C-alpha cells in the first residue's frame, strides 16, 4: 500500500482541552503520533526565527534580506554553484524542478514507490505535463540496471523520451542511498544524456544517517537538482528547490510562478530555512529522529511474531505486527497501515520524539502480545 493510502486515512477527532493557563486548544498538546513526521509541530528555534523576521517592512517575492542571506548559506551547505528557490510545498518543488529538467516531450524514470508517482495526485503528469516511467524496486532504491528497464526508445516518436531520473533520499521505504550508489546513478544517467533530480523531503535524515554533509549526497555526487524539504524536519511550512547547474535552474523563475509556488512574503520561508541551516539545527533534528527510529526498531525486533521488513536507515520503521495487536496498538499510538494484505505498518519518528515515547509504544506492544 502506498503512502497515498496511509496518509489519506483521517485522524481521530480530539476534543478541545483547556490547559492550566486558560488557553483553549483544539488538540491535546501532550499527544504524540508515530503516523508521520508531518504530524510534529515546529521546532522552537524555527518559531523564534519567524518572530524575529516579523518586524517591519521588507521587499516581497524574494527581494528581502532573509532570502538574500539564504542564497549565501546554501552555498556554504551545498557547495559552489548551488542556488535555492523557496517554494510552498514539496509537490510544487518536485513538479517545478522536474519541469525545468525536461522538455514537453520528456519523461522521468522513478521507482514505483516514489512520492511523485504515488502521493502527489498526478501533479507531475497533470500539472507538469511529465510522463512518469516507473520501475519496481525491493527497497525503494533505483540502480543503473533498474533505470535501464525504462531508459529505452530514444528517438522513437511513439514513446515518451526518458530524459530524467528522480530518486528519493531517504526513500519512501526508509532506506538510504550511499554516496557511491548515488554517483553510480548520476554517472549512468548522464552517460545516457539524462538529468538527475533528487526528492529530498527527508534529505537531512539521510545525511545524518550517513554522517556526511548535505553536499556529499547532492552536488558532490552529480545530482542536478534537489527538492530540499523543511516541514518534515521542523519547519512550519515551506520547501525549496536547490539547483547546481544553469540547465537545472533554467526557467525556474517563471515555473515557480506558473505552478503557484511563488510566495509574496518569502522572508518567512527563507527565515525558517536559515534557522534550520544555522548551527546545524537540520542535523540535530534529523539525528534525533533517526536515533528514535533505531531505538524503536530494536525494541520491537525482540518481540515474538514481529518482523522488521526494511533496513532502518533513517527515521522510518516498517514492521509486520501480529494482526490482533494492530488496532489496539493504533488506539494508543497513532500510525498507518502500509500494506494491509501483509499486515505491514509504518512507524515514523520526528525531531520531537523522545525515548520515553518510544519505550511506551514497545511496552504496549509487548503487553498486547502476552498470552
């Protein structure tokens, strides 16, 4: 089951509660979910950055000091030649980035589990006019050999032309490409005159897992453009497109507007990215989420009848639980089904997940498994 299915399941309603200070909330602020890292709130340092950016008048549509400073910081983080374009959503980032890499007749190769294929409402094809050519993978990761399954028909007027590859880091199955694996993909794609886009909604988690800087799994391995995510790592809203060549950024200044991704008050997204990239907040947050996923997988793996189905490289745990435990455990700890046929569920950890919350889920699962 794809993430489109799991993310589409509505959360149970919560009654409004009143805290000790008399502030009415529409949710229980102590509640924690393992359903998605999108469920987490914003990091306090990001919220402070928004407050700091709120004073006075500055230029709109990117003509502000925060966006100008972000252009400098992205070079520090991603290397010379890197350029950043803040946008509103991850879907918008993916669509605009892929449009910039492919002509109207071009097609993009991706894994069958890719977010652009399963979870974006057909936006790349309907909005971007881009044909997606999918390849099944056992772990969410493409290889040069898998790419070759769709990299044919060049010059055939009857077939959409495969002119780009999009990969996800970390993948939708929680696995991570190594720098060598990424370099093999980009070298192969470029040898076939194809460009490479990286969906980096969880790029920070991948870099933290590998213990490398952001540039080591993007620019330095030959990736042409990246959809660099923020909301899954502590931002309120906002994503970005990071490009490394003139070809990859050609037309983005127009595509961002055409795709309804150009913010008038861009300073508020830029200020959040500055906070995330400053003092390695991105790394601290991603490291915490990854560590909690490792702790969770370790605890669950020791329980009878429980099977971890994918390598826990980042902040996701894919696991098959005994069927009689799934619904009672879901009532205590929100999570989504991934494949109902096999009983596989997905558990996501966030920057604000704590060891106590992880241990509580493991203890509750153990209690449900007792005879």
